[in-house]
C-alpha cells in the first residue's frame, strides 16, 4: 500500500481515510513514513558513490571505468615506464605468466625494485633470492616432535614474496582496481598505506613498482626494521602514537590527510575489499593446492587458521569453505587484546594483528572459532625457533634438521597461528587424519631487533630455557581462551563493527546490515577479481607492452 514517494500529508490522509485513528495505528503509519524517508535517503546517497553499484545492492563495486581520461593517463604513463599489471589468475597460477616475462625474471632479485616483480606477487615463487621462477606454493609441515599433537599442521610461508611478507598481494588488490578503473592517476595521486607494518611495506613496494608515490602511516612503536626499510624505499613515513593496537590513531591521521591533501588516496586495508578479494582468489587457491599436496587417503581439510589484522588473509577461508564446507575457519588474536573473544582491548606484541576493532571486510558469518594467544608464548617460541640453543634442544628431542632449518621462516604472528592450530586440534579432538593449514605472513627476518631486545632483557638463551619454552608454550598449550562461535556470537562480533565503522568512519548503517542480511553480497564481493582480470588484460593491451 505504501510507496517510497508518499509524503507526510498523504500518510495522514491515508490514516484518516482508512479510519486509522487510534494511537497504535498512527505510530505504525509514522514508522512506515520514516522507513520510506530513510529508503529515499539511501537511494539518493547511492547516486553519490563514485563506483558503480549492482541492482539491489548498496555496497559499492569497482567494476567500471569511472574516468576514461585518468585511465588514459595511466596507460600512457605505464607504457612509458614499462609497467605491466599481472592478473589475479596469473598470481594464482603463474604458469600463465608470458614466457618473455619469465625469461627476464631470471636476472631479477626477489626484492628488487623492478616493475616485473609485480609478477612475483604469488605464493608460488621459487625460494631463491635471485632469479627464481615458480613452483609449488611455499609451505612447511611441522612434525609431531615439535607440536606434540597428531593432527597435521601445515604453515604457508609468506617469506618468499617480495618484501618478505604476503601483504604485497593485499596492497596490489587495493591499488590495481583503482588504476584500471581510472580512479587513480599515478602522475598525480599519492597512495596512502595506513597499517601497523607489513601492509605499509607491501603498499610502498607495489607503489614503487607501479610508479606511484607512497605515503606510509604506522605506529611509532613498530620494529626499527620496518621504519628503516620504508625510508630506504623512498616512501613518506608518518609515525602515529602508540603500538600495534593503536589503530584509532592511524584512522585519525587518515581523516586529517583526507581533509587536507587532495592528491592523497587512502587505501585503508580494513575496509578495502580488494584486500580480502586478493586472499580469496590467490591465498585460497594456494591453500587448496597445498592441501592436495599433503593429503593422504583418509585426510580431511579440517581447519584454516588466520590471525586477524585487517581480516584480509582470513578471507581465503571463504573460498576454502566453498570446497570443504565442513572446514573450521579460525580467527586468532592476542590474549592481551581479545577483541573478538570478549570485546577486549590492550597493547600486545604480536605485530600485525589485533587492532581493537572488527574490520569492515571481515565476513564474520564465515568465522567458526576464535582463539586468543598469549603473546608471551609467541616471544618465547620466537627465541626457541631462532637461537642456536633452541635448535640444539629441539634436535635432541627428535625434530629433524630440515624442519629446524625452516623455523626462521615463521614470524611472531605465524607462531601465534601454530599455537592457535594446537588449541583447535585439542578442542576438536583432531587426529592424524586432520589437516590444519595456517599462515606465516612473514618470517623472523623482520624481528631481529625483537630477538636482541629479548636477549638484553632476559640474558643469553640456554638449552635449559629452550626445554622450558618448548614444554610450557608448545606442549603446554591448552584449549582455553577460545570460543566455538554460535550464530549469536558471530552476530555480536559483526555488530561490533557499528562502533568503528558507523559511529567513527562514516559508513552507512544500511551497508552494515547488508553485510549481514544479504546472503548474496559476499559471493558478489569475491567475484570482482574476474572482472578486474578482464580490465587488466584490456589495460595491458592498450599499453602494448605485451606485444
Ligand atoms: C605479521 C602479520 N601477521 C598477520 C597479519 C594479519 O593479516 P590480515 O591483515 O590479512 O588479517 C599481518 C597484517 O599485516 C601481519 O603483518
């Protein structure tokens, strides 16, 4: 009976004409009127989005050219600078990379600031510092002598991405779609990368390769290695107050930049679906491939574990659940900042995760379990994995040489993920048939100064200390501080987004509802890379660099 275009007088006369005169009915009529006004407001605001929106959808999609002049400028510039953009399909399956690019990569180092290193944004780089091509995704399976459990724990290694962390992928997933749709002019815009570390580094690296000026924003207490590398690569570096979990301060800086620097485009990884789309498409498939590689006759892919920072990496779980519907997707966080577990807050030492809020891009309906890991356990195991005495102890207790040689490929959050895997295996009574796959976003290479600080603080590492650390922190990990999420728990976590995204970051509450209510919205979001690939191919055709 009511339409969106009815006005208040019409409502009143409708009420009278239909003899709706009692208070209850009038309230109902007014409610309908307010709903209709809200809908009109949403319809109007839809028109203001620069990106196109699908019918019946309010979340913006990046699937059309927004400004063809800006796009042409980018094409001309990239032709001149020799920048070719890889497709998501090529990052997923580098066999598709043209031979002439592969040939040139043979003389290019993994971290070199060379535009062709965009073709090394993949899990499948040969583990080589110079001239590597492609093989299987990089991973390590941890033996029972190390983990103490029967369930199999496999760790994907981000170390073999340029910059030593997979965040170059998340950053590419954000920047490339803006370029191919003519929203970002590399000759004018600067790309702002707010993060607690690796995403800044990935963004700055990709920017350099894509001939874009980068602005990195990160908390002042992050490790020295992160700051010095960013400065070396020529990014403008802005340090915000606090540590790992002071993300609000980073957001405040972003708003200041948005207000005052028109040439800056902020790529906020916590709200950019390009981040989660990259992981869905690239990490998701890589994990599936690793599972196929390790699976035995009776194996099952039982859990995928990801520590959540921006909740990009955990989106690989969304892909995996389309293949293994019974899979548990587990989000880990620091016990010192248990936001998902108990709306908690606090500083912690697991760099890269746990930012006292729920990222906009986190599809919480697809997260089954939350675990909180004591950061002290991570720091003790960082020493065990990287000190000579630690290896001596582990070797004497049955850990093979090959595994020992790879333990330095796992950074602090990766150690947290292993502990989360142990908790998950113990909680769900998993056996040797159960395969748990998790992620080491980066390696110990990023935490040299942390190891030095630990030695300065606690004295030289000893075999006795190694024994204590292994027993207590690995074998002694118990299925506490974790939650097997019910529908209500998931919804409570999703609702927590309100306070960051609606109250502080000016998102539309209807979009928040859509992310929960519309069962088609996440598949649609994750289907964008197919369209981006078409546009990337067209872009490369127009630069003519692949001819
Ligand atoms: C070391 C480390 N671990 C884990 C994460 C979390 O990954 P995501 O942001 O995809 O949730 C990050 C993110 O930057 C990180 O740098």
